[in-house]
C-alpha cells in the first residue's frame, strides 16, 4: 500500500470530515451541503463550501463537480478517521 501523507486539518475540517464519515456509514449515501450545515450547527452555507474545498484540496475527499451527493472519502480520509478513532497506547 502506498504511504499516505496526512496533511493537518483545522478543528472545523476534522468535525466535518467526521460528520461525512458518520453520514456515509449510517445512510450509505453522501450528505448534501445543507445536511452538513445543519449537522455541524453552522449558520453560513458558504462555510460548508469552503471546508469541503479545503478537504478536497488536501486529499481527504473527492467530489464530482456539478453532481449532488457526490462526496466520497479518499483513502487518506478513511485513514485519518481510522487513526483518529484508535486509542493512544502510550
């Protein structure tokens, strides 16, 4: 397996990445921007867009331009989620 580099995320980016993972795990399809906004408790829909752009630029998600519900976690995104859920051993 290719060694994936994890680029640091802001707390808001981490929160939304976790929300994406949970939504996909529970519903088996990606959320809309409005659903992300509601789940994250954000008032500004533009903020969701900015975070999704940042997550995509950093390689944690992939989206298909012009297609609704097209967010997918990349291998890097899945690795980040799995590592963040593991308890520290030390």
